[in-house]
C-alpha cells in the first residue's frame, strides 16, 4: 500500500494560516486600545501593515515552488488565501497613509504618487494587486479561462513593486529590504528556471 504524504486537512490548514497571518493585525488593534503603539502610532501601523504585505506576497509566491520541490499538491489553495491576505494588508497600509497620515488630502496623495518614487512603487503594487483580488473567485476563473492565469502573473510584478517601495523608503539600514529582494529573486528564479529547462530540452 502506497504511503500518502502527511498533510494538514485543507479546512484546518486554511484556518491556521489565516489566523497566523491576522495575528499582527490583532496585535495592532490591542496595542491601539492600550495606547502602546509607541511615540508615532501611525508610523507603527504603516510599517507593520507594509511589512506583512510583503511577507505574505513572498509566501504566496513560495507556494508553487514548494509544491514542486516537496511534492505537496495540497498547498495549492493556500496561494489564493495568502494572496488575499496580502492584498488586505496592502489596502490597510494604503488606507492608513491616505486617510490618517495625510488626513484624506487627496491632492497631496496624488502629488506624492507622482513625485516620490517609493510611493509611486507602492501605489503601483496596490493597483497590480487590485484586479487579482477582484478576480480571485472560481466564477472569475471560469469566466476568464486561460487569461486568468496570465492576469494573475501580475503578482510577480506587484512583489517587485513592493520590494522597491521598501528599498527606496529605507534611508539607512538596507539589510532588511535587501533580504526581501534576495528572497524574491530566488522565487522568481524558481519559476523561470524550470521553464528555461523545458525549452532547452525541447530544442
């Protein structure tokens, strides 16, 4: 009898992943109620939501390589879950900046997007994630067919934009953004290399 790979049941795994991803948001809420977000609460919220946007995007991109390397097909549904969580954090990150930091000064927001490169990159990442979140349902998958796969490759561009946003935002210690960019480079390579190898073998 063939051994089946051990795995967490899909429903239980989804709850665990979602709960773990939302834990930082819960921490922000509790800290806000207690008044322990630090000297600059808005900055704390922006940095936390921004960090977790990028972490969850990288986790989303890591699902497919992990499936291939470890032979874990059951990971597939987690890509959608992690992607939607990444978008939720991204939306909160942008909302905190636009509604609280800028006091809903839309003209200032437009000016920042046009003139400040790191904000341009971050806003671009949000715009790239928006259609992916909207079309994440099975109904949209059926409606778009193969175009759905092409559209959702924008997640790679969104991750690049998010990494650049972080890199250009940091002015002194570049270690953390460079680590994120290194992880992204590995994940992009893990996608490109198998395709390159198949083409080479076909030739």
